[in-house]
C-alpha cells in the first residue's frame, strides 16, 4: 500500500501513545478537543528541531523521537506542569517507513513514561523539521516562573551539567581528550541524544521553589534569564557544580567551562528561599545547591579558593543567528 | 543592534496581538499558561506551511502571515470553536527584518479581527517553514465533528468554491483563459493568498449542524472525509455549487472541476438535518445548499439536466507524497 499523507499520522502515530480520559476528540478531525480540570490552567510550549542545526542528519531516529519530545517535557517540568497532551508537526523529505517507525517508537516510549498523549499533527514534505507542542496541567497559581527569584534564595540544579556539551564538542570539534574512555563517550552521547526531562523532580520541588527554568543553553545563560526577569544577580560556587564521573576526569577548568556554558543538558535550575531548604533537602532528590541569588545584577563565580571572577549577566548562550 | 534569536519573538511578535485576560503567563517563560473557562473544552490544531510546497518562495510576506494563521482559524471554525490563542514555530533561513515585520503585521491584522493572542513561539534557522498551532474554546459537548452526518441531512458550503484553485492553476500551469480579466485575477489571487476563515459563520450555524469540515483539499475530498467518518454517501447538484462571478465566466465543466477538486478555499462544508433548514435559512448567511447525505457510501454528482456521474468516495484530494 502506498503511504499517503492522510494515513501517515494514522499509521505511525495515532495509536503510538496511551489514551487519556480527558481527550474528547482524538486525532482525525479538524481539531482535537481537550478537557481541562476546573482547578487547573494549561501550560504550553512549542519547540522546533531542524536537521543539521539541532541534530545531526544521521542521528538514530529512535533517539531523535525521544529527544524531540524530551525538549518539550523539560519545558513543562520547568513550569511545574504535569504532562497531558502533545502535537507533532513533522516535515520529512520522503516517506521512509523504517525511519518513521523508529522515530515514532522513540517518541512513544518517552510519552508513555509520562502519560502524555499525541492528539494531533501535520505531516508535510520538505527538509526534515520537527515541531512539537506540549500541553501540561498546572494547578491555578502554582506555575513556576522565571521572574520570582528573591535575594538570598539558594540556587539549585538537578543532575549533572556539561555532559551533553562534551559529547557535542567531540562531534563538532573532534575534541577527544585521552582521559575519557569508550564507556565515558557512550554515557556522554546518551546524555546528548536521550536527555531525561526532570518531570518527576519538578513535581517534588514545586512547593519550595520561587523561580525555575530548564537548562537548554547552559546554566549561565539560563540562570541569566531568571536573573534578568527577576532583576537580580547570583553568586555561584564552582566547586559545587555537579559533574558526572566522566567530566570529573577532565581538567577542572575544562569541566567547569562545559558545565557552565554548554547546552542540551535539559536539567532544571531553580531558586529556593532559605526557609524551605531544610524541607527540600530531606527529600533526598538528585539536586545540588550551587549558589545564591544576590541583589546586585551580575553573576559572581567563586572558585574553590574563593577567588571571584565576574561575568556580565547579559551573556546569552547559544544563538543560531549570531 | 544585532538581532538574536532571543529577541526575535519579543521584537516582532510579542506585542503583535491584543492581550487577553485569560493569558496567565505570556511569551517569555518556559511555557505560556492559559486559563480555560469551566464550561468549555479546548480545541487545538497544528498546521505547517513549507516554502515551495504550500506557498511560492516569492509570496508577499504580509499575505503569508495572514494565510498561515487563516489556515488554523479555518480549522477552529470547522470545529465550532471560538479562537483564543496561538503559537508560532518559525524556521527562517536568515534574519530579514523587513520580511519579518511584514509577516508579523499580516498575521497580527487577522489575529486582531478574531481576538486571538500569540502566546508562544520558537524561531530557528533553516529552510523557511511555518508551523502554527491554534487554540479555541468550545462549550462542552458542542464541538462540530466529522463523523455525525446523518442520512438526508442537507449539505451546505459557505462562500464560493474553486477561486483559489483557479489562481493556483494559472501560476502552476500557465493556464490563462481569455474570459478572465485583470480584475478577475486580482480577485482570484486574493482568494488564494488571503483566504477568509469562516469563524463568524461557524458561530451562527453551530446550533443547526450535524457534521462539519473546512475545505482545504477540495469539497469532494473534504466532504469525503465526513462521509468516511460517518459511514454515509452524498448526492451533489452541480448546478447549485456556488461559483464566483469570475468562475461563472468559464466553461461550466471547467468551473465545476475547479470548485469540486481544488484546494485552498478554506470555506466550510457542513450538514444540517432537514428540521433545522428553515431556521438556518432565515439567518441569511453566505451559504448554499448543494446536496444531501445518502445511505449508500458513494458520491453521486447530478448535472443541471439531472444526469448522474458516480465518483468513488475514496478520492482523496491533494497529497504531498503521491
């Protein structure tokens, strides 16, 4: 059977994800119709991944399916929203059934972990481009915003930083330090290609957080967005930056540079008022306090000897157009 | 000032549309947060337009901005939903401020007519691709679906059909019959490039409709979707197909072919039970009854002499991949 545009979403994607009770009209009509609980608002985010810009054209389609959805789930986590539904606008150069099948299964596996249902989509012919919009539910007034950081809030991050950046640097710049083994590269590549969105941690930290963002452009750039939106500055203790055992094998300055400035980690960065720190720490989450919010609008980095270096907080991370 | 990705949405789009009270968190955070009234569900649809596939690369960016949003508004109209919010994922090859400004203004003009607010977006570098997701509000249970057509329902369409198709054929096939004047072409091109989504008519017909769809792939193909989803057939009276004064100048067979099979009209096709016809007709809307739903699953076309020709309803309209 020849595949047609009309059957494409149906064949590969319509039953890819679990069905939710709150989907009133599913894929196959002019619109999907979705029911929002009366006590919640809807959080939405749309992201586009373009071949050759956001991923290598030869990337494994299964991991690409994972990552395309993970990016959106990470935005929901940063907002404190519970995943509910997503849509997929897929532009592909040709109908490659094997590729589509792998892409759909990578996406569906992650979707099922978070009970998020694919409810609509569009497939068109053209250069490979993936736009996904995620929709989550957040109790009214409980969303985590960027602009609520307060002076003396403690700054936390989840997981470890810089791993995806290391994998990217190897691929782009043929950087391959002898300290890192095959096993390290396998770990680092997985961090780049299959990031784990911090949806579960988001749920747990929500009661304690003043401001939050996900780390897609490097913690300095993304913390910078919190600081700009909140009109604050920050003090960061380099020795507290969480590094994976792979990155710990590197020269410290190199590891910190990767951790601070490279993107694609999809960890969370959030601020917590001092009075909530104890309650938060007793949860034993995979989080690390790395500094605190300050009144003066700059980022001060302190090394392990307490020596400061000052960065202008207008530093912006990766920009496709610069 | 150099334009950067971070400022792009802010500069050209953030204030392009009117602000709504139900937008809790606007552009500029990880997610937008939106409030849905307790008596309503949310209808969503995502569509992608690719340069060279859905529009000519040299198209006026102002009309492209209009059309990109009109396509989504037409889906909301077909669902009986009132426009509320939209997101824009824009992939552009370079930062052309003049182009972006015209695109944004074309989009904003139509948005303001329908009180729909831009609440999020993503801009990336790559081949020109526009994905827009629209969100509308529909009273719980009141959505218009494709699969509710009943036998002996009257079939209606809005406006006139085939105009966009005529303009497209001229451009693609250098088809230029002598009957049509400069003024005709100006009208037909406007129908192609700046379709008017039938949001207002949708609101008025809603109480009377069993099934509805918008006509993006030609009325035969789109009515075909209603028939397939509803398990019905249809009888269509060719003499009743609404034709613009421009298309009335053409040979009838040619005009009907354009009206039945060409896409991009963005009119509505809907079915109405006989008992509601009188109430509907007294509204004096720009709609035309063109036939009726039948039990047998095929489309029968009747010409002005009552001569039938039978089409298989699996005819599917335009498909990028075939």
